[in-house]
């Protein structure tokens, strides 16, 4: 008994640590459950409201709840299958309303960030572990919703749901972890983390700057695309109004059309951005819509947003002006990268030299291309078979064009922004000659350098290798 009594205190700290870890895991799982529940609840309110106010409901509450589950999975990028077609052939539905996608992505991002926010008395896990447990809680709800949505005239495609939903959850959770931790290095294995003493000169600040500049480029592309879409809708306002009024004669029906058009507005912005990038988009199998030409339109569905599609025929100066969208995105990427490379107010030394600035801008262009490709992949997809099998941009073409445009425009802009900000920085100390001890008969070449750091005026520090000159008259 005395031996057990003596050993009991040694287990107390371990049990306390295990209890704290269990509490942190439960908190992270609860954040994932809550994020999924809020997204489902919002969709349920909208769908049930339309079902209640509809004068001719096609199904009971069970059918409305099936629609909620289908829309929730579609918002994560999963494909649906429609079996009630005229020909009897199942028709895929893969065009995701991006405004619906914003809801789960925002909730997951917020859940992961809140789970990592320090609070008094609440234990904390490592950032990557916290994000993993938040994702597990969310995916547990997604598994139940998927099982419920596998039946019915409009049901989820099992393979697409099993692949795409976890990828969307992982990406949104990783963004939340990064936002809370402050650097993308937390998403890498611990052995890859830069040392704390070399954090400023390491890879983490540059990776963070590239990620932020690339994300800003994607936002600029979507903003420019939204502007193009708005201009086109205003130019074809009469046709858009005619389509809107012809789709339904009841208040609830027109409200549903309005909500669907609102949910598809980010898709239209991405289509317009792809149009400005050059590859364009499709409005049916075999069609092409680019600034150079638009041809081979099939019979299009009646929908207000499709009124903004330009007519068939060759392009002109008015359509070529859409190239201002990727140019603006490149300027934004270059401005973000250049500001990160230049010193802030009151400093005298740049964050890094010109060649890492070029590398960071190029990496930001790749991030912008990858983000654009992901959004373009979500923004397009099939709405049926045959002529309805292809809607939206081709993701790899839009992503590649975005990367090239932002790199070509962004690199010069970043260098110019860096140079302008360097001129406004604090003045450097006067140049002084520096010499060092050398072996007998040889002297170190004298160079004009900056202050105590000994940075050469015209060469990087990597070239401060021992370059000795023979002393005149030495043996």
C-alpha cells in the first residue's frame, strides 16, 4: 500500500496532461460540428421557407430536407445526379453556386481560427492537430448528410462526394489554421520550420508574402470579372428582365429564381474573369466565348445571368479591353510583393534583395494561378448531357493564364514598388572603407560598404568571399 501511495503523485501530472488534451480535442471537434450545423441550418431555413410559401409544392417535408442535403453537398463541390429526366438517362449536375460555397468555407475557417484562439483556462493543441480535429468533427456530419442524400430523384454522386468534400474541408481548415497562427509554415512538418533566430531571413516570411499576394490577385481577378459581368448585364438589362419574368409567375417562384441568380453571381464573375484572361468559357458543348471570337452557341437555357453572354461573332476593341482585368490583377500581386520586400517606415534595410523579390512575385503568381484554377473548377460543370454537358471555363486553362499574366505584369511592378519604397526609407550611414587582416604578403581588397554590417554597395553578401590581392613587392 505504501508503494502505491508513493507512486500516485507521479501519475498526477500525466493524468492532468491527458485530461487537458482530451478537453482540447473535444473543443476542436465541437467547433467542426458547430460549423457544419450552422451551414445546414441556414440552407434549411431558406429551402423550407420557399417550400412553405410555394402554392404548388411538389413533395412533402422529406423532399425539402433532401434538397437541403443535396445543396449542402453541392456547396462543397460534390456532383449531384438527376434521375427524373425525359429520356430516363441520369443527368449530372456539377455546377456549384459559389455563393453557397462561401458559407461552409467561412464557417470552417472561423471554426478553426476560434479553436486556436487562446482563452483563459482552455487547453491548447498544436495548430495542425487542432485543424485536424476540427475537420474530423465537420466530416462526421458530412458523412451523415451524404448517407441521407444518396437516395431520391436528385441525389449525391458517391465517388465525387467522397473525394471532393474532404478536400474542400481540408483547404478551408488549413486557411483557418494559417490565419490563426500567422504563417503558412505551421502547415509543414516541424523539422521544416525555420529557426526563431532566422525567422526574418528564412523562408516563412517570403512564403507568407507570396501567399498573401497570390490571394490578393485572385480577389482582384474576381472583382474585375464582377465588374465586367455588371457592365454586360446593364447593357442587356431588357433581355435579363424578360428571362426573369418568364421563368415563374408566383412570388415564391420568382424569389427562388432571384436567390439562385444571386448564388450564381460569383460564378458569373469567374466566367467573366476567364473571358478577360483569354481562354474564355463555354455555354454548352462545343461553344467558345473569348475576347477574340464567340461561336457555336447551342440552344441556351432561359436564365437572367445568361443574358450577359456576348453575341456570336468576332471580337473587337471593346471585347479586347477585357484584358484590363488580368493586368489589374498583376499590378495588385506586384504591389503586395513589392511592399513586403521593401523596408517599413523607420527601417533602413530592405527585407530582402531584388532577386528574392522576383522569386516571391513568381511564387505569388503560381499561387494566384492555383487559386484561379480551383475557383474556375468549382464555377463550371455540367447541367445535363449532350449540349448541357459543358458550362463554364476550363480550370487548367484559366489557372495557367492567370499565372502567366500575373507573373509578366507583377514582377516589374514589384521591383518598381520596392525601389520607390527604398527611396523613402531612412537614409543609410555614410560609406566607410573596410579592410581586414590578411596573410603576410597579401592584403584584402578595399571595398566601400554600408556601416557595421559590411554590405557592399554593388554586390550581395554572398560575394564577400576571400579575394586577396598580392601586396606590391612581396616575395
